[in-house]
C-alpha cells in the first residue's frame, strides 16, 4: 500500500473545533505522531499506533513520520491549532528538503485547523477584524533583535497584533521587553487581550489596558492580542467586547 | 425564550472544513442571515428561515440579525472563512456599539472558522510558517495610502503576507500597484502563491516568481500569499511545496 503523510491541525483544544476533515484523517491513520499533549487528544483504537514525543525535537519527529510514510504507513502528524502557524508543517518540510529525494514525491497533505489567535479573537469579539500580523515571541529560533524590529514596524503600520509563545519559564524577559516596546510605540490606551487555554475548561480571557499590563499576565498557554489604534471596547455586563472596525477614516 | 446571536465561520467552501461547533449552531438556529452565496451553503429545514442578502449591506444585515435576536429568535449570521477576519464579526459589533443599549447584553458569540489564508497556505505547503501579516487590499473602507504604507512596512519587517480581496472588477488597479510595490521592496525571487477557490471544485493553486506575476492572476475568489526573504521552494513532480522555515540565522 502507498504510504501517506498528513499534517493535521487539532485546533485550540475543544473537540467541537476539530474539522471533520481532520477527524477522517485520524480515522484512517495507522500511526499518529506528535508532541505528548497533542497525541493524548487522539482516541486509541485497534490498528492505530500512537507515537508521542517530547517538545523541541520537531526534526526527529518529522524524520520518523517521513520514514514510516515511506514504508507504506498512513501517518498523521498532529499539531495544536493550525499546523502551518508556528507548528509542525514547516518542521516537516525542512526535513523533506534536507532528506532523500524520494521523500519529495510522497503523498503529503496539510489539513488546516483553528489557530489559537482566531479562537482567542472570537472569544474577545473581533480584535483582528482589520489588518493584523502574527509574531512568534520565542527567540529560540531567531534573534531577539529581529523580533524587536518587527514589533516596531508593526506598531508603525498600525497593525493589530497576535503574539504566539509570549513567555516561558526559560525566557521570562522577552515579553517584558515586548510590553515596553508597545508602551513606547503604541500609546497606553491600547487594549491588550490575554486569552489563556481557549476552548478548554481552564479558559480565561482578560482585557487589560496596555498601561496596566505586567509580564506575569502571560504564560506559554496564553495568546496575547494587541489592538490597533482604531480598536474599540464595548463595555457591558461581564467581559467587554473588543473589536477593530472595518473602516479607517480617510 | 431568550434570543441569541451567533456569528459563525463556514470555512473556505468544503463541508469537511466546517467545525462541529458551527454545525451545531446551525442545527439550533431559527434564522440564518448572510450574503447570498454563504446562506446558500446552509441546508433548508422546517423551523429555519433563511435570510440571504446582497453584498455591501453588512450594517443593514447586522441590524436585522440583532433585531431578531432581541425578539427572542436564535439567529446565526454566516460568514465564509473566519467571521473575525475581514468578515461579519466587526460589522455586527459596529452595529451593536451604535445601537440601543439593550443590544450589548444580548447573548452574542463568535464561532471561529478556517480562514482563507490558512486553507490556501495548507494547500501550498507552509508559506506562513514564520511571522506574517494579513492585509485586506480593498480600499472601499480605508485610504489606499494606508494600504501602501502597510505593504512597505511589512516588506521592511520581512513578514510573509496574505492578501484578502486582492482585486475586483470595480478596483482593478490596486493589485497592479501592490505588485509594483512588492517588486520595489522585496526583490524578484520571492514566490507568490495564487490560491483560487480553495477547497471547492474550482480550486486552482499557482506558484509564480514575483517577477512573472501579472495583475490578472488574481480575482475576488483568489487569496494571494507572499513569501518572506527566507521562504523556500521544494521542486518535485507537480505543484512545488512552498514553506517558510521556523528559523532565521542569527
């Protein structure tokens, strides 16, 4: 049988946000590969082997998946969110490019998922309803100077912003610097959304004016969204609605 | 009965990309409101009234939906893609803010969907696998000068880019200007992806070097994705794979 490799997005956490396309791929898989907590979201069944692996070994994991697909297995690599947004798809293609020529002609498909920033935005209202950018704040794989340059240019462009991986125990200082850059460039009135563990039982949404933000408000399970200069807050009972209008006045 | 308003994303076209959460909301709706081709994607059934409406009357449509929810109906406003990305969610919240105070306390929820740029990226490989921005190229609701400023700053930040609404019959010149700005700022080697009608029977994916792009390659059903300076192409039989690596060298 010809093998295949599917790189599938499981969405932010809730089963109700997994697309039927991804569900069908998992139902046909012989092998599921991925980071431990994502593989734990896949139901065990006879004929399916689960291959959970640790964080930060994305290339080893990709190689393993490609080898199994080459041997004729139906392999699904699972990511949370969307596999193409700071997740497994790029790691797999890096491995394909560096690997044997035969890997290029494997049947490889990417199945999109609900990425964290859009799940978070939906909970808050529509903060990304106008032009926006998405930045990975981790400097594990790129120099901090590039992140800082992008933050300053994004503020100058007046993009709303979505930050992935804002803060981890091993790099607590990056998000503090980010808040400082935003305060220098954006003005203090800007609403910031801290959306933690969206669509899971631990979900928590906070809307905080930039001037009141502290680094501790984010961790690795938090998406941070930053309004643009036109972003509005609708006060009401409960969490306010944050949205960015479609129009900018001429 | 208490009314509710759900703003739901139907994804780019295929039924297999509609989340179960959105399916459940449609199954409970008494009224579905939206642009004609999106409402046409919802199955008719007894107890459900469909309210298709024309393009460019988003505020009228929002008001109608809010009025029905106020009267106790279970209303779903449908968008293609994700409702928070250049779609109906902002229009509804603009209407809420301008409307009677009671509308603020309605049960309003946004249900995310697979937005066009992520469906398109998945088909091409992983072109948005590193920092990126999303820009609506339509100047119906913002000055062209702002679009141009954002394009130049996005190029300087070396973001990959996703363009919504690149070109329509009424504004053919904007995308021509966009290509010119990209050629000035990005260098000619940059890969451009034209992804038309992704996940529908009319789907068409083209990968074209920036130097060979012409405005006619895009229309209103096309998403345009622009690689960053680090984006790679893996040649193989058939459509090449386009991906942006996770790393940038220090």
